[in-house]
């Protein structure tokens, strides 16, 4: 959503489209993009490198950028793994930085200027450079996702989590960051230990947009730790009751069990929450 509308953007989601390499390459050739971005998880890096190897053969001048969790946690190692097939990487929450970077690529950018882009990973004289990282402090300033590029109505019944009550549904992030350091979770490493919040007005504006334009009937909250602020969880539930949108909601990404109590859970359930994963 942060990328300027002057740039034409298309998303090829292989979890949805399940194209063969051959079909995907044909699509990319037809589009003839200036920049290709990929966001592989650790389990996907081998197949992603194979794909990028094929892409660079058929579109040698395209700029290829890697983002996501894997490169965020291991920037130099991941960049080295993709060395022959990528130009840049971005770590962490890079909506703002990546948008500025795309604008700069449009007019040309030299190596001195590359040092100024936050969150950027790049090559300089055969060395891997990892720029200073920043995280957006005021989440309300970040534009909503370009939902028209990933219409919730087209997605399968349960892309994340095994349970739902209504379809179509959409993922939603209302806060970022988690102060804890659970060994099974990368949230603090990716989004930091300081929790940053969207305002309720901003959240419900997006929910209403999803409901009006895409007939969304359920929200899957993907926060790192939604319930850490109990008062905010209560305020969210009360707002959901007040808005009376007929929306159900759940937590496939999980909540901390020690941050919950019976009264809060009863209010959440009354407001439409039907299931939580805990950890």
C-alpha cells in the first residue's frame, strides 16, 4: 500500500495461483517488470533461488529484491545464498523504506545514495552491506494494503489457521512488536520488543473497507501479541460490539495464555471472537 500509485504493481501469489515455473515465467515475460520482489520463508529459499535463476536468464535487466523473515533474521547469509540472482534485499518492516527506494530506482540511484536507504541490504565492491534498520513508529500513517491486488474472496477457506466461521475472511494486523523472547517465535527479532499500536479508528476503517468492497465477514488478527495490553483488548471488543458489523474474528497467530482472563475472554466471545490459539 505504501508504494506510489504512479507505479504499476501486480502480485503473483503462488499459494493461490499454484502456477508451474513455465507458466509463471511466461506471465512475468508478458508483464516485463522493472523490479521483481520475492519474500521467501526459510523452507522456500531453495525453490526461490531456482526460480530467480530462471528469471535472470529470461529477463537479465530486471532488478530483483528479496524481503521477508528469512533475510531479516540472517541478512548477510541469505543475501550470499542468492548472490548471483538478486540485486537488493530489505529487512524488517520496510514499507516506507521500500517505497522510497522504488521511487529512487525510477530516476536512477548511485552507490552513495544507497547508503541512505534504511533496511537495505546491497552489494558494494563485492561486499554485502546492511544499512541501519528502522521500524515505523506511527502505524496509522501506513496506508492500507492494496486489497484489490489480493482479493480476499479469491482465497481458499483457511490459508492460516484451521478454524473459521464465515467466509470470505481477511488477515489484519492491529499492532506490531512483542516484549518477550520465546524461542519458537521470531516476532521480537522481526518487529522489535517495543509494541506499537494502530488506533481503533484506523483499524475499524479498514475493517469497514474490507466488508464494503470485498464482502469480508471475518477477520483473522495476526498480531505478535494482541492481548498484552488488556485494556486495549477490552476496548477493541467493546468497539466491535458497538459497531455491530456482524463480523466474526479469531487469533490464528496466537495469544499468550498468561495475558488472558475469563472476563476478557467472555467479552471477546460476545463481540464475535470464536477461537484463539495460545502459546
